C-alpha cells in the first residue's frame, strides 16, 4: 500500500507553533546544560571555578575520567548498579510475565482482587514502606546485595505485571488452541509461543525497569552499608561530599558523565523500540 504524501497545511502548523517553540526551548536548554557538563568534565578545577569551562585553555583533561573511574571508585559504583539493574530486570520478568499472562487469559476466583492489589501496590510510594522494610531486614538479619536486589524486584513487579496485562489480552486464543492440539502444555505454550509474541512489551518494560533501578537513590541510601555495595546514585553523593577535601571538580563532572552515559545510550539506541512498545498495547488482536 503506497503512502499518501501529506500536504503542508500552514494553518495547522501555525496552531502548533507554540508547541514547537516550547520543545525547541527545552531541547536548547538541555543541549546547553549537557555541553557545559561535558566541557567541565574535560576541564581543570581552576577553569571550572573561573568560568572558563568551554575555553579549554589548558587542553582536554582526559585524566579526569581516569581519576573518577579509579580513585573515586566510580568503577565499583558502576559495576554495582549494573549488577542490580540486570539481575532485578531478569527477576521482575520471571515473576511478572507469567503472572500477567495468567491474569489476562483466565478468570478465576480472586483474579480481580489480585489485579486491584497490584494497582494499589503500584501506587504506594516507596518512602511509606522503607522504615517497616528496614525494621524487618534488621530483625531477620537480611543484608547485602541480595536484600537490595529483592527489594528492587518486588517494587517493580506490580508495575510490570499491570503493564503487560493488555499485551497478553490482545493475543488471539488460536495460538493456545493450536498448541494444545499439538500436545503442548499451558506452561510450555507460554514460554515458547506466547512470551515471544509480546517482545515489544518485554523490551519496553525492561528498559523502564533498568532505568528505574539504575537511577534509584533513596532505597540504596538506606540499605547500602559499605562502598563495596554502593550504586551510582549514592556513589555520586559520596563523591560530592568528598569535594570539600579533594576539590577535584573535573573528576566530579567526569563521574556524572560516566553515570549518565548508559541511560543516554539506552534511550538513543532503543528509542524506536520504546515508542513501539508503548503504542502496541493499545492495538487489540
């Protein structure tokens, strides 16, 4: 089917002009801010304090990145956040995907109640349950990376399950009937046939979960007890606090760029996947 060429409509474009202006201003501000931070990460502390960030009078200070990665423990923070994000995303999918599939394909006693409970759990702010969770963790002697990963998983399961419900509900029942005729069990049909069909949802919700865990700060601040298990959010706070002793502002901005880079690249590479995954849930099969 050939695409019809859309004619340029001056009246429509003029009505949308205020929106274009707002978007352009926002993009301009973001570009200026990011350019300044990148420039600061390649400048000396003297240049930063004197406002000569983008002049590079003394050249590019790539050693700021080496200092941030090694001396300021950014490599440890980066590795911890990567571990938390990857393991948590995998754990969330293993729990939420089968749950969403069952809730969307079968109606049984209590299924509606479970849906409501997931929505309620998703809407409860994390700050309201931090202290009870901390009290239970201390009482039961649970600590370390396992505790933080478990918290991240259980905090993201309600959102992920609710997000995937519509995707599974939009699939035709013919797939399951054909699998049953071929002697395939319900569980096997889910893993082999149904789960791959919702790949856009899996990719999109995994990206959202990854970014949420990567940027999470409050729970990590409460439950991390040593530098060896500190993620990037709390790690940056520690670097900022150390500035009063070291004064290495170039290393600080280099650490910010290192922490920001994975999320930026993820958005850059997967932007189309995210959009397609968000919009595909509204299409019913």
